[in-house]
């Protein structure tokens, strides 16, 4: 008798494609969720910016008040400068994410120039200040999409940064459907 790991073709149950059901567990089904998912806002980066600035000011104060003490030296000022620089960076990188995924999808759909069927949206960050951007992958509305596009939408103001539209190179002929 074969092991559970080993299954021969004669042991496989006769199951048709209509009998196979692929279904998400109930807790992962979006329509059953009580509320919409909200992406964390980029402005949360401003909290550590304030903390870095407070510690930098405290380091300057320690150096100014206790500069003659044997445990206080120029390292306190260096730490204050580095923490101040980190505070400025975090503050600048912590802009408000004003455009949500639905707004990005609307902007991308308007920009590509074809009727959209399936689409996927992903949040990412660009550049040294980690500007939030939405990557929107779009397929045309035909049963077998003829066109696809990738649109990058700015998360602060909703403008389209970049767009790539091309004929869909995917081939579904092996699946028995017409392209």
C-alpha cells in the first residue's frame, strides 16, 4: 500500500474541474470584513522626528550646562547634530498620504486610455525622501485582456508619474480559451 506521500495515478480520485472549489477562508474574505482596510499614513514618520529633535535639544542643553564635567565632551554635540539631521529627514519624509488606493485606481484608469477590467494596486516609496506612490497594474476589460498597463501615481497629490501601456504578451491558448 503506498504511503500518504506517494500517490499513483490509479489512486487519484476522479474529480472534474467543476467539483474543485478554490475559496478563501471566511476571515480573509474582503466582503465579510466589517470595515475597509486603511493603509498606515506616511505622516507617522513625524512622531520619531519630534522625538529625535527633543533628544538633540537635550544633548545641547547637557553640553551647555555641564560642559566642564568629565563625562561631557564634544560627542554630545555630535550626537545633537546627527539627531537633528535625522529629525529633519524624518519630518520631510513624513508627508501626508492624501491619495488612497481608490483614488490611485481612478487616476490610473483615466490615464491608460482603455476600458479596465482587472486591476491591482500596491503602495511603494520612491526617492531619497521615500515619497509614497501607488503602483497600479491594469488589464483591459476583454475576457482575455488584450492590453495591460502599469501606472505610478503620486501618493501626495494624485498625479501620474509614469505610465507603461502595452499589448498583453501573455498566451492563454494552452488553457483552451481564445485570446
